[in-house]
C-alpha cells in the first residue's frame, strides 16, 4: 500500500512538474485587447510616450483594407491604462497629426535630447519620411519640414544611433528601390538633420533593402550598421569612429531574395553579437549566424539553418529575442505570416534553438511585426503583434506568464583604471543586454555611472545618468564636481543598470587615480609669465620645469612650491598657491629670449602620491607678473 502511495505521489509530482515545464513559457492571446482601425499594419513598437512609466504602443499603418492596399493611413497610438484596469485607449486622434502615411515602420527616439521620445516613420511610396515631435506629454506635432531634409524614397526601415559619439542620435533610412543606397542623416544636437550620405557612406547599391540594425559589431566602441534585404550580399557598414563608413558585403552570409530581416544579439553568451536571418537559404528557411570574434579575435561569421531544430521553412517576417524561460540566455520568437501560431525557439545555451509548440496561443494570422514589453505591469514580458497582407488585420496582445527576475547583463565594459594623467579620458562605456532585445534595442529603463571620489577635501559620492547611443551602448564620464579636484584623487566607479521589472545590475567596482601634471588657473597672462610647464611626474624620473616670459628677456623670477592650491588676488593677477602651505621658493633666471628653467630631481622611491603646487613670479621694471599654476602629483 505504501509503495502504491509513493508511486501515486511520484506520478503526481511528475505530472505537476511536467505541467509546470509546459507552462513555463507561454504567451496567451488577450482577446479584444487591441483597439484601433482595421487596416494593414506593417510595424509596431512599445515605448513610454506620455512619460507615466508604462509602455504605450504605436502601429505604423500602411494601407487600407477596403482599397486593396493603395491608400495611406493614419498611424495608431494606444495609451496604456492597464494600471487603471482600462487596458489600451486609442488616443490617436487627440495625440497624432491628422496626416495619412504609407508607413512601413516606426521607432521611438529622443532626437532633441529633451528627455521624451519622438517618433520617426519609415514610409513607402516613394514618399517623404516623417518625424513627429513629442511635447513631453505624449502629444505629437509633425516636425518633418523643419527637421528632416527632403527624402522621397521607398523606406522599409528607419534606425537610430549616435554614429559620431557626440551625444545625439542620428538616423538611417534604407531604400527599397532597385540598387538603392542606404541614407544617413546627421543630427545637429537639436533634432535638425542633414543628409550626409554622399560624404559619409561608401557607395553601395543594394536592391530591396528591408532592415537596418545599428550596433558595434566589431568591438571598437563605435556604432556600425547591418543593412539587409531581399537581394544577395548583406551589408555591414563599418564606422571609422567619426561617423564615416566603409562597406563590406562579403563577411555575412549572402541571404536570399526573401531575406526580410537580420536581427542582432548575443545568443551564445560570449559577448559578441550574433544574428538571425529570416530566409537564409532556399526561399523561406530561417537561419542563425554565429559571430566568431570571441574568442578568435577575428571578425567572421558562420551561418546555418541547422541551428534551428524543429519546424522551419515558413513565410516569416520578424525576430524578437527574449529570455522566455528566465534562464539567463536569449530565446527566439518569430512572427510568422503563414504559420498557425507565432513560433518560439528555446536556446540551450550552446547555440542550438529548439522549436516549442507551447509558446503561443494557436492563432493563424498574417504577422508582419512583433514588439516585446511588460504591458500590464506584472513583471512579465508580453508581446504585441502587427497584422497585414491578408485576413482580418486584427493586431493582437499576448500576455506572458514568466516573471522577469534577471538583471541586465554587461557584454563589455571599458573605463579608466590605474594611474591616469589629468588629461586622460574619464569616459566609461558599457554594452548591455536585458531579457528582451529587438532591432538593436533592449528593455532597460535606466543606466547610471556611480561611485565615490576620495579627494583632498573628503569623500564625495556621485551618480550620473549614462547616455544611450543606440545599439546597446551607453557611456558617461566621471564627473567634475564642485569642490572636488580630481588631480591626486582616487575614484571608485561602477555601472548600475535597472530594467523595467526593477531588476538591478551593479558591475564590479573599478578604481583609478589621477596623477602627473595639471595646469590650472589663469595667473596674469597680459604681458607677464604666460606658460609654466612640467614634464611627466613619475617617481625616479627627473623633473624639468620651464617658464616662458612674454616679451621681457634677461629678468629674474622665483618659483613658489606649496602643498595646496589657492585663488587669491595679488599684483593684478591671481596667487594660485597657498602661502600658508608654502614649502620653498627657488630662484629662476631668464635668458635673452625670456625663457627660464629648472631641473628638479626626484628620489627613486617613496614619493608616489606626493602633491606639489607650483607658480612662477617674475619682475620687470618694478612690476610683478604671475604665471598659471601647475599641480604635480607623483605617479607610482
């Protein structure tokens, strides 16, 4: 009897465990959750457009069902009111311009750097591309005429990225015409764009361009561009760091006349960026492309359709990467035009993706795009799909059932460490993924550079927002803070990233300290000593000091050496060393050219970290003149 009970309990546990596994990653259609017009929708995005902290939805509508696909349509804007138990509210008429578009895609991007998200539309036609400007509350005006150059092309995609690393987001539009050219529009920092295609991009004709992803594919800390489409020879435009690009069409697998998309993410956990192809071989067989940069050190790609196991060969239109089973790696969702449900492939962590038949509700519809976000604020990632080409064109919402408990993952991190000169870069850069990735973007709410500066006046903490440059790349500089002199200071810093589910990443703290030589203060530049300079300040090295006198040769002066800075008026200039901390004064003789110098020998050891502040004083005809100050902190 006991053995039977144990067997029954074991069977019950097994059934419960199997049921848990089968329900571990499921997106269930929320019937009737998506209002709006019944029109052909080419693209969709989730973004917080009204600044209330939840994810709204925009649909890029292209053609009217009733006219057979020839009439431009108004986009749809759904405001998220799930926290009020009201679902989505179609507020398109109140918030968007009454301007019909033949829209193929839409992205949310802060073009003005004012903290809210604007909307850029890729439009069919040929027709003018469009830019809508957010007033901060989710109400948009058409800023196209004032901000975009004339660009009448058949654009299937628009993408954003800071290609010059100057702090603003630039735009790429592709060209779906025969032998079209990818277009680059540079942002002037205020959301006004200039077409620089002719001067910044290699001439690279490609027919039927479909998709653009802006990412750092070669790990040189600038943003490159993958431009793909329904013609062989997928393009990588490599950035030289200044926003000028050269093209390569041989590195990636060639694709086919049905390659609609190539999306990018780290799929095997080795910190380089892999790709998926919609239609890699034949006509409709999807494939995965492995980036071999890590650990080989050489950028190359290996693609195969066999990385997908299970069903394949459908007419598909969209990839979204999502950690469906919350195990720390990215799985693959495919929006399909002809299948009986959207498809899910589970990542085994070893670059193999197995088809799951339980991922989505059984709904046969013509999906053209998929967007992923936590729509109903329950900590689980949901899916929105856009419908077109056939059927009833009903866009859909699928609610997820797996909580996102994984913090963002750093793929790469670069920042200052060790001993640094005062003029060294203080910039910290990081590439991050979260649990959902699509079109070079990921579900991260905030990234901050945090730390403490230990300096002569005490300890000062800091936390500054890192700027998103697009393509998973963020950066910020260790800040210059009031009352904090970085020269001689130690800085401990780390990156903190928070996703929309509230999961927080804190990277391991790194340390740097600033030493060497730094000029400071104006002194008295008008007719006086105008340049005080020192050579490198390393323990054991000789120190050469030079003072250039401005126009008064064969005179005399003195070098003051103190242990603290000051800023006191003296002789019509500024005394930049503290007389109360004065250590010594050394005479300086100037030659006939008005140049004086000293050689200061430093002992070979024991003085690392020593700080000295120096300023020259010179006389001429009864007048005294003060140089700039120089601070010396001896490096190890």
